[in-house]
C-alpha cells in the first residue's frame, strides 16, 4: 500500500509539469508570431541606475490620420483589439 501511495505522490507533480509543458508547446507550435518594431529609450535614474524602456510603434497613434471621436485627446490611454 505504501508503494502505491508513493507512486501516486510522485506522479501528481509530474503530470502537472507535463500539462504546463504541453500548453507551452501547443502555443509554440500553433501560435502566430507577431513582430513589433520597438523604439528603445535609455533613461538614467539616480536611484535605479541605467535601464531600458521599450516603446512600441503601435502604441502611438497619429489622430490626424485616423478617424476618431472628438472625445479623444493626445496622451490619453485607449484600448484596441488586434485582428
């Protein structure tokens, strides 16, 4: 009886790890790769030192070229779904 309990205790974490592995492999195999152009900003902070902040080209929208409601203003956060 102790041998069955030991095998059960060992197999449960192994199955959980395999599930997480299979989820990631599924995403890598069937997922779609999206490449974004980045604009690096290298700020210097006296408390945190040197670090890199990435800005994406898709995160800036020129409101002069896109039809929009008059309620949007420059610098306002908006959300959009990608298709």
